[in-house]
C-alpha cells in the first residue's frame, strides 16, 4: 500500500512539473483582459495550468499580430532602433510599445496594443 502511495505521489509530481506554460488546460474569461483582439481565431485565448491567459496557438497569434499591427511594429522598431519583430526579441517590443510616441493616433494605439498583446504572449514562456 505504501509503495502504491509513493508511486502516485511521484506520478502527480512529475505531471505537474512537465506541464508546459503554453498548454491550454481551461477556458479563460477574456472580459478580465484590458484589450480586445476581436474574433480572429488566431487570437483565441485559454488558461494555462497557472490560470494565466495564453494564446491557444502562439505562432498563429504572432503572425496575425505582425499583420494587424504592422505600422505599430514599424514605429517601435524605428524609434527604438530594434531588429524586426520575432520570438527572440518580443520582450523589447513589449517594453517599448507603450513608450513609443507617434503623431498618428491609430499607430499610437497599435503600439499600446502591441504591449498588451505581448503581456499575454509571454505567459506561454515565462
């Protein structure tokens, strides 16, 4: 009996440790979010095992964001001398997005929304 209890304890521990941050395990109440990404399937959000919001498909979400926020990404990159957006440098865009100042109001809004996008995106990795 004791061996069985130890076995199940180890099994539970291993399954918790192996749970990926990007794995969606539940629905997420998107009304809790500050931003709205519309009804685009690429931006579907669920909850990871920590209860944090994550995109169900981070690659699709980033690809769609590059398209939807093209001018914002360009403004951030130009103003802060960044390489084009990628998974490797998204943290810089997250930090600089809301700090970027441009004349065009719609581009300014995109920059702020980019920071919000990466708030969710990073939950799959940190």
